[in-house]
């Protein structure tokens, strides 16, 4: 009976620990996407981060849904720490938070081999999964 309790206790403890994300590899193409297409209207919803890591530099493109559909911008000042913290900024055609056109938007979060995690405008964390670079954009649920 003692070993059974020990095994059950260890199993319960391991389930309560946060999952450890695999670190982002130093080089490669990484696509994180929550983009989907609305079936009825054909409009896009969600966002996408395309990250390219080559020796000596990191670059990114951001796709986001804004006023009038899907917009895309090249990221500037891309910085990725060894701990997976990422920061970048992009010139948004329209920033809903400020209500301004052509406003710089700063994005920060954590990036791993599995997901891009950040804090939303509502203060809640959200996770954008990594997808294959040729994966088609699905229909929204």
C-alpha cells in the first residue's frame, strides 16, 4: 500500500507542474498562427508570426486582422533572448488600441519550439501554436 500511495503522489505532483517548453532552435523558419477564415463572410480572424533565424540575425513578419481584413507588416527591432523572451515592433496600418493610423505596435512574449505566448490586451495570457509553414489556413470554429 505504501508504494501505491507514493506512485500516485508522484503522478499527481507531476501533473500539477507547469509543462516545460522546448527551447527555440537557433536557426530555422518558425510559423506561429491562430489565423482562420470565417466560413460565411470569408474574412480572416486571428494573427500569425513568421520568424526566420539565420546566423547573425533574426527577422519576422506579422499578419494581423484589422479594419478591412488581413494586414501584414515586416517586424523591426526583433530581439530574442536565450530564455525565449521575444520583443519586436511593427508599423500597423491601424492600431485599434490607440485608434491611430500608421502607429508602431510593440509585441513582447515568449517563444519556444511549440508556441508563441504573450499577454493579451485584456491582461490574460494567450498561446499561439506553432504550425507547419505550408499548412493551409483553416475555417474558424
